[in-house]
C-alpha cells in the first residue's frame, strides 16, 4: 500500500489526519479500529507528512485565525456545507 492509498483508506473510515509541525495528529471516530494500519502509518509517516504539506499552498489570516488555502480555494469563500462547494469537472 502506498502512502496515498493509506491516507485514502483512513479517510474512507472517517479518520481525520492533520499536521502539527512535522508530527501527524490522528483523530479516530468511536468504533473505528486502525491498529492494523499502525505499522504502515509508521512506515509511510514521512511520505504522509510530505503529501499533507503539499496540499497546503499558502496560509492567510482572517483576524488571528489561520486559513489554509488548498487547491487555490479559500474555504471561507463558500457558505458552509459541501453542497455549496464548486463541483470538480
């Protein structure tokens, strides 16, 4: 399994993975078991950090709050909810 495939597997389980500096912060929903994926997380950690960092193009600030610009989009430019996000072509 590649690092990207591992991320996609975890996301499909509802696992939230974010960065805190160069450390991974992983939030697992109640009832979801990921212990079987821990060896692969350890193996691919540096690749996962690089993948997540590459998604962040820039950081803008609204007041004191950082807003991460991903794929050229500012999430604050859209009303809340996925139904209001532009569709990928």
